[in-house]
C-alpha cells in the first residue's frame, strides 16, 4: 500500500495472494506490468496517471479494481475464480480521461455477474460493507470485453463505452454506448 507522495513506483511480474489489498497504489504515476492478484479483498486500487498493463486478477472476495484518479491507462484481465462471498462491484471508476480495457481470461467466464460502476467512488476505506457513493467521471473510454454488466451514474459525462454486456442503468450525460465488434 502507498499513499500520497511516492515517486517511480513500478511493479513487474509480481503476485499478491490472499491479502487484504493486492496492489493498493493510490499515489500518482504508478506502473504495474504483468502482475497478478489471487484471492484478495480488493485487487488493484490506483490513483492518477497510473499505468496497469497486462495485469490480471479475480473478484473472488472483493472488487477487481478501484480507479480514483485521472489520466490512467488500464489493461486488465479477469480471472473467472469465484467464491460464495457477496461481492458488490467488479470495478468502480471516477476521475477524468481514463482509458480502461477489461478482458476475460482466455475462453473463461464467471457465473456471478458483478457490475462495472462508472461514476462511483470506492467505498469508504475500501470496506466491502460500506456504501458505494456516486462520484464524477468525465472523458472515460471503456472497452469491456467481459460479460460483466455496466451501471452508469448521474455524475458521469462525456464517456464512450464499448461493450457487449448489458447496461443496467445509464443516468450519465453524453455517455455513448456502442456494441463491441469482435
């Protein structure tokens, strides 16, 4: 875990297993490449200018990711592992000008549907039982290749969502949803 003023944080080929926070790197400008989370309560949590490249994880015991910054570039693969625990979200996204690509593990899907929450903040202290409040998101470019459904809050604006998954709700302003072409 890191907070605040930390520079040049770079993780490559690392694994977090059975931890509360996998890669909780809320400082500015972190970079993760080829990292994996397994069985974490919250897998990835990033702040502004984060780069998450070719990383993967499960949403077995909690969300796969919280994005709470701007100008992030994220490429994340969902491992289909599931548990009997109640998980309330797949990923929450707030901030400006983020680019997020979500992919399923090769040929694998989950049976439990967890919502991608666009325009929502991480729950207080990342606690699974805390309410998930709406928050501003603007200029998001999301490509959802998973079958996880999408919920777009009223504080979302000027976003482009490309997906084949169901959009459960779209309360955003100028949020364009396009069908994914395979």
